[in-house]
C-alpha cells in the first residue's frame, strides 16, 4: 500500500464496534481504512452470549462473520497492524503503524476497546472469561444456581453481590482484604445467606481455566464452580489521549451525543467509551458512530 494514502475515515480497532462502524460507512460509499491489531478483550472466552442471532457463538466466529460481511463493501480496506502514533494535519489526521505505514484521513474513529488489568493472583488470568466472569448478562445463565464467588471490594461490592443473588443463592463475597460493607449492608447480605470472606486470596486452582477452588492466605480452600470479579482496566490505545482527547473519571473516552470525543473530528465507540461492556452495545455505538461521521462529512461538503 502506498505511503500517505488518504481515506475519508480511518478506524483504529476492527473488532465488533469498529467493524460495525465500517459497515455503516462502507454502505455510505466512504473510503475507509480499518487498522486492527487482533486483540479483542473477550478472546479467551469460549462462548459469547446475549447477542441476538448469535447467542453462544465463539468470539472468533462473531468476528469472522462480521469481517466477511464488511469485506463485501469495496471502499473498505483492512490492515492487520498496530497504530502507534497519530497527529493533526491540515487535511485531518495522520496515523502511523508499527510496521512503518503512514495514512491520512479526514476523520478518525477509535474503536480500540479497553485492556483489563489482571490482579496478581496465580490462576486468575488463566480463568478469565472461562470460569471467571465479568458480567452476569454475558455468562450468568450458564452458571445459574451454582456455587459462586464474587471477588470485589470498594463501593461496588455490595451492589454486585445484590445483583448476582438474582442468578444464584450459593454466594460468597470475597473482599480480599478488609470488607467495605457497613453493618447494615453486611446484615442484608448475610440474611440472604451470603458468606463474607475478608482473608486475602492466595491462588485460584483450576483445570484449563475451569476454577476448582480458591485458596486463601490462611490455607483454607473454598470450592467454586464460577467466580465473578470486578477488575480495573485502562484504555487499550493511548493515541486518543496523545491527540488531546479527554477521559472521564472512570477512564473512558469522553464523547458527546454524536460519539465525537473532545477533539473535533475524532470519534470513539465501543468499550473504550462505556461501562456497558457487551457486544450488542459495541455494535450499536459503532453503527451510530459510522452514521454520525458520515453526517459530519456531508455537512463539511456543504459548508
Ligand atoms: C472475558 C470477557 C467475556 C465477555 N463475554 C461477553 C459475552 O458473552 N457477551 C457480550 O455481549 N459481551 C461479552 N464481553 C464484552 C465484549 O467482549 C465487549 O463489549 C466487546 O468486545 C467490545 O467491543 P469493542 O470493539 O469495543 O472492543 P474489543 O472487542 O476489545 O476490540 C478492540 C480492538 O481494537 C484493537 N486495537 C486496540 N488498540 C489498537 C491499536 N493501537 N491499533 C490497532 N488496533 C488496536 C484490538 O486489537 C481489538 O481487536 C466479554 C468481555 C470479556 C472481557
């Protein structure tokens, strides 16, 4: 591909949200480049749920079908590469990639997702997405009524425990340190049969990602079929911040009602903009971002 090739839109991140935007823009006859480094956040989960028409598909199948559909639009090009830097230029923006390619576009869309930060607990990362669950809507049904742990601390712990009680009553809340619950909250949970454990977690024993037991610092082992966990994350891609895009207090890219970031001409969609982490939400916001960008390009033509 020739250096400095110009596009109407460069989409950085070609997973569910980026491909959804690419479809909207391809159908709007826009010249689009999708740059993707192939590291979606759900790669390790065996099955993806709660997305109509594809409930239970593998994440890889979802991506493959999406890519095949978008590839039918001739004005959309793809490269497998990592975008490493960007800058504002007169015609819009330029983006450089790890392999040394350089592209320009009038608009940018970051559909780059977030990167989950695994705690330093042996076994945790191996079980993530398999039997260690981030969201009950995605995987709660499959482990309903089973012996379940929740690893959570801070203000979210009480709300999360209340929520997971909807799926199972065999619940243990592991705060991995002093409990954040006040007396009233602890009483509410205990009345519903929730055990609260403050002892530090030492390790998670598992078989190919299927949790078997959680081992505490005092040597006690608690058997579980599944464990929910709330863990921190950071933006998967730092280019938006380098270009001046502001983050919210939660570490998400700040966007307006048209999916535009705080820098005019730069848009964002999917997990990097919302706590509602779901394929359906990523696809919806990507489609909307595509339409919003096309509208901005039309407005610019008439300006
Ligand atoms: C373990 C787990 C299980 C899940 N299970 C479900 C489920 O069952 N059902 C459901 O609805 N949701 C599920 N989710 C949530 C769902 O996976 C996300 O909401 C969805 O993947 C978000 O899509 P996205 O396109 O915004 O980001 P992602 O899918 O994370 O994709 C971001 C893409 O951007 C690329 N990228 C990032 N930076 C760059 C760069 N600099 N250059 C080029 N490319 C870049 C990445 O490589 C990646 O391909 C799960 C999430 C996790 C973590």
